[in-house]
């Protein structure tokens, strides 16, 4: 069975996707999560929230 065939057999309600927006990707630094969404590929939003950053107010690299 091909990868495409395997994926087509999945129930869209059982495949979960996480989407994050962050101030950067430096795990050991002051980068923070700004928003987090969890949904299935059927389009059902299971969780969504935004978070106020506490360490940084601007992130010029992301803005560029």
C-alpha cells in the first residue's frame, strides 16, 4: 500500500494537527508561544488560545 493510500484510509477526525505561533525558535532563550491551535484535519477546532508574551514585546526577525 502506498503512503497516499494509507493516508486516504485515515479518519479525518482522528488526525490531530498542532499549530503554534511563537516569538522565535530559541528554546533556551526568551522565545515564547503566542498562540496555539489544535484541530483535526476535518476542520474541527479542538483548542485555540493566544498568550501574552512576558519576556519580549517585539521580535524584529519575525516581523521582517
